[in-house]
C-alpha cells in the first residue's frame, strides 16, 4: 500500500499575495524619500518669505546669495530623491510582475479547461498593475498624506491662509468623490465590453485564413468595430465628464491661489503679516491642492488598478492556497474508474453518469459510442483536465486529485480529439516543455508511434518547422506526431481520443502496431474510436450512450450490443438507491 497522502500546507498558503512580493520593503525607502522631498520643497515658500522680509528690507546681497545657494542645494536634493523614488517604484513594479506573473500563469494553466477563454486577460491585469505601479498615480497618492502638514504651516502663517486651503481641499474632495463615481460606473460598463472585444479579436486573428477563405473579412471587421464601439463609448463618456471636473478643479486651485495672494495683500495692509507670506501662502496652497487635483484625473487609473488587483488576487489564490502533494511512487498504470459522474451547470442531464471500469497495465480498453456520448469527456476526466462531480478515478489506487499534477502528467500520455501541436519544430512538438528531453527519447517515442519514417521524410526531419498549432502539417501527420507526443517519456497510462480519425489504412495499421507495442511495454491504454480497426486489438470495450455506461466487457460480449442497441446487462443493485452498475468481467491480457 502507498503511504497516506499527507496534506502539508505550504508556508505561503493563506497569506495574502501582497505579503509575499519580494522587495516590498523598498516602500520604506520610497516613503522616506517622499517625506524628505516634501520637506525640502518647503524651501521655496520659506525662500520667498526670507527674500521679501529680510533681503528686500536689509538690501544685503550676501544674504541673497547665501539663501539662493541653500535653496538651490535643497531643490537639487529634492530632485535627486524624486529620481530615486521613481527608480525604486519602477524596480518594485518589475519585481511585482516577475513574482506575480508566474503564479497567475500557473493558475491559468491549472484551471483552464481548454474551452473557456475568460481567464486570458488575468496576465494582462498583472501587466496593467506593473505599469500602474511605475506610473505617476502612485507618487500622487504618496504625496497626498502631506496635505495636513502644509495646511498646518498655512494656519501658522495666518489662520486665513489655512481656512482658504481647507475650503479648497473640501471642494476638491467633493469633486474627487464625483469623479470616482463616474470612473467606477464607466469601468463597470467598459470592462465587460472590452473583454468581449478582445475575445472576438483573438478569434478573428487566430482564424484569419478561415475568415479569408469564407469571405468573412468585411463581416469580421464590422463585428470588431461594433464591439469596439460598445467598449469605447462608456470610456469616451466617462473621460469627457472627468475632464470637465478636472478643468473645474484646476480653476478652483488657481482661483484659491489668487485668493491667497489677495488675502495676503489685505493682511499686509492690515499689518497682520509680512509681505513675504503672501507669495509663500500662494505657493503652499498650490502644493497642497495639486495632489488633490491630480487624484481627480487619477481615479480612473486607481479604480481600474484596484479591480485589476482583485482579479489578480483571485487568480493567484488557488496556487497560493494549494497544498503540497506528497510525491507518490512511480505508478504501474492501473486505472480504476468508479461511479464516475460529470455534470456542468449549463447542461441539465449529466454528461457522464455512473461510469465504472478498470484498465490494468498491459491492457487496451476501447471506448465506443455515438457522437455526443461523452467519450472525449471521459478521457478529459481521466487526464485530470476536468474534475469529476461524482465518483472517483484512481491511478494505482490513489485518487487523481491526490497526485501532484506535474508528477501525474509525466506518466499520462494524452492525445486530444483535435490535435494541437505546441512548439516550433517537430522535435519540440513531441517533447513539449520537457527541459531534460533527450534526442534518443524523442526518436524512441516517434518510433513507438510509427511516425519516425514519416518525420524523416519531412523537409528538415525532426527540425521541420510545424507552424502555429502545427498548421504546416497534414491532418494525418499532425495526428501521428501527436501520438508520438502521447508516447514520449515513460507513460504508464495512455489516453488516445480518436487517434485514427485522420489516418489512411496504412496509418491505421501503423497505429494498431504502435498501441500493441505500448501494451507490450506494460502501458495501460484507453482509446476512443469510431472506426472498427482498433477494436481488433481491444482487450475490453466500453460502450457509452448519452453519457451512460451501456456495457463494458470483452469485445465479443459488447460489440453485438453496440449494433443491436439492446438494453444493458445489469447486476442486481446491492443497495437501494445505488445506481445501476454493470457486470465487469475480468479482462485477460491478449497477445
Ligand atoms: N464543458 C462542457 N460544457 C458543456 N457541455 C459539455 C462540456 N463538455 C462536453 N459537453 C457536452 O457533453 C456531451 C459529450 O461531449 P463529448 O465531447 O464527450 O462527446 P463525444 O462522445 O466525444 O462525441 P464525439 O464522438 O463527437 O467526439 C456533448 O453533448 C457536449 O455538448
Ligand atoms: Mg469526442
């Protein structure tokens, strides 16, 4: 027996994504630079106070030179700190993407059923966050908390200056609130439309040659423009409104700056303040209100970054919360499927119900049944691409969900119904992303799949470029290379979905020889087919109809049923309520 699967929680599970990003401690430096920068910027108002109140009254040129020198040095430091801050932020942004993108990609690969494209833009969101982090909005946000300090200094110069700043802040806060509402509404409308446009665009570009061949070019462009308009109109509407608010905010700020100068002049006339404070207060008010004004235009970026962050966290969560699986011993390939049921929310009746069969090492189970019977779904479930909604699939007695996905993948070879080849050359298409792939293994797999001669006859043999998804190859060539890929490495369980669909009689013979050789090597094979040739090498046949197991047993017992459509042979139910099960004969290995 295998050891119990211990679910060891990884150190990173349950902790938030933010807490894991390397380099987040640089934020301490970023804040330190911001504080220094903002304090140094106070030099300008104090410089103007000193010039008016000290230099002009005393007429001392030395003081003027000294003060100017100090101010220039302070401003130079401030500029240097600003540069450091931007540099740290952009480095942090890159570190963020480098850390988060692989997690999200891993999660997308783990989750993608190959049928939905709703997760395609999860990675685009990571990139959006990276450019947000290195953009100007973040610095505006960091500068905003210095507002109370500036207001305090204004109150210190004279309460009237403080009051003007407070009034300005309040008005801009209200404007910011309105702008935030507009941005949220616009983003809510635009996001859905934008992802529909992207999906349509992906489809059109991917199938460009089909679009051309069918004469759909104009229609495709029209459809894209229609979707694009839908996506753009809320953006345009929202931007126009936000731009109007931003202009009003600029007006408020400049009016308040003038008000500060006017008030200052009046206070000077009343002998309440010295004339230097007049310029200083105007500069300070500008400095106080600028980040507030910036936020009005930044709300869109901020809201969209917030939504992106929520999406990225949700995308990363399955990987972060994943428990480490114990690496099990190399399986022998013993497959047990028990009461397997699969349903989706979209379809009322189960796509598969109560499927029960076994396939031992060195056996071939052929799955037959009419179109839509659930054959491909069964293989996808066994390949762990889909999770069963009921029942279990075990490989060497361990349920599939207890296997580490990458370890499981090494022992399971899968040829999907529509063969899509990944990679630039034939050799890469066979070995995939296996970094340890050796040439002799690739050739061995091709020989096992009886594809070696065919590959050698290609212009550059194993180095022939196959094009996107293998579109430079014929359907039959793709299928045979896909078969070699399913055999590549030490596959204990081989799942082939209509491997002979595109093969000529000669190719079919080669396929039969290939699966027999794989069986002799001790692999367990589950093969879906519509054509009779492969049935001659079957040890057992599984007949599916409308997702139900109609029969399972030796070909001689099942094949007549598949022709006559007779009712299945049922064993008595062992317990009330238990689904019908089928007598599973002991399947012996054939020569
Ligand atoms: N993810 C899914 N969501 C909704 N329906 C699905 C999904 N996967 C499969 N189906 C449905 O399940 C049924 C079985 O599909 P499946 O591809 O397994 O059939 P099949 O037996 O392989 O057919 P064929 O012989 O034509 O390849 C079909 O009616 C299909 O529409
Ligand atoms: Mg199918």
